[in-house]
C-alpha cells in the first residue's frame, strides 16, 4: 500500500495526516507550533520531527511506504525563506518528492473541487493566497498584518477594538459595550484602570477577547457592529487584491474562508461577500469545514505524480470525519 503525508504547520499548532491512494485517512496527529517567525527554524525542525515520529508510531506505517509529501508552513512567506525551511524539513530524512507552500495555500486545495481559486485565512492573524486555473499565476498579500496595513485576524480586530475603547474614555468617540466587557474580562476596577493597566502591563489583551467584540455586536452595539463590518471589508479587500493579481475577476471560482474568526458573526462574512462580489460577481464564498491538512495530503499526492479524482477528495473528507 502507498501512502501520502500532509502537514499543516501553524503558529499555534501543527497537524500531520497520512492517507492512502484511495484517500482513506489512516492517521492524524496534533503537535505544537512551528511557524519559524515565532519558534525559530530550530523550533520548526523540532515540531516537524515530533509530528513525523508521532504519526509513524500511531499508524505503524514505515517511512518507505510514503510516496509523496505536502507541507504548508506558516511563515513561509518569501523566496528567501526557502533554504532555511528546507533545511528544517531535511531533518525528517525524507527521500520522496516533497512540496512546500505557505499554509494558506492548503485552504485552496482542501476547499475547492477544481484545486484553484483563492483562500483567505482569518484566525489569530490573516493572510490570502490564490492560484488561477493553470496554477502558473500566483497571487498573495504580504501576511504582515497591521504592519503592512492588512486585516483582519483576531489580533488586528482587537487592536481596533482597544482603540475605540480608548476613544470612548477620552470622549473622542462614542460609548461602547465593548469597554464594559473588556473591563469585566480582565478584572479591572473600571475603564480608567483597564486602560492604565494595559499601558503599564498589569493587564493583557488575550485572543479570546475577540469573542467579546462579537458578543457586543450580537447585542446590537453600534461600535461593535462597525468593527465587524470593518473586518469583513478588510478580508474582502485581501481577496480582491489576490483576484486582481491572478486575473480571474470575470471567472467563476471559490473564495475559501479558513479560520475561527468566521465563526464570530454572520455579519463578517456578509460584508466580505458584498465587497468581493461587487468586484468579482461570479466569486463564491465558501467556508472550509475540514482541516486544511487535507489539502496538504492532496499536495503530497501531486508531488508524487498521482492524479487524484473527486472521489479521492470525498473519501478524504468522509474518512476524516469518521476518524474524529
């Protein structure tokens, strides 16, 4: 039996998956973060080794049975990153065709029947990549977040939320329920104590606080609603930038939405859909309901020269759900 290995190496966790040529998932493991921007290249190497050893041990499949490998790696943003990332991957001792991509690309493979289109990630951070139907044209944003004027993942939305809370205290902007929720969340005495504590390091913004923004929006808070609309517009503009780069504005294609932010409020996706379809009327926004690592397995099949059919993709999805 021949097997294919896929890996989704992220900033908070790493998924490895093994499947056979029919698309039957035979193993899945989760390990820690591997983005070299946060853990360094030695950290990436350690995470890859741990995940690789874990999945071989769990499935009792030998390395010799693996025919191809696909890896999506967060932090693989520029050509200058490739040498260091490949050196980390070489620690696995793989002797089979191996394809490396930015982890955002996995959403395209996992979420589209055709294997091309656009993926927009909105989790802790945000990113967007795309392929045209030939896969010879690649579009992308920088993935640099606020530094590069790109939003909106949770970190960017929280940064904006903190600003509107500060504006509420200074009376530069309207009052907002978000302020009360933030104060309660960190256990501050009041809004002044919260803001002073954030500036002095007594209190810290954690990722879960983005849920409070969505909670305020659900309650009808106008400021929170504006923030969610802003996030939707930003994500839509990321998609449009990629669509423009690869020249598919007039075509029918999927925009795959990847990440936990899309669970926050229907308004986020509604605003994003409005922005994208005004620019590319035949675009279809589609939530990804399987882990992106499925796309990495398909990438591994392609690396080995296997041409997978729609039935293989469907088998991957079905056996993944059965496995979990």
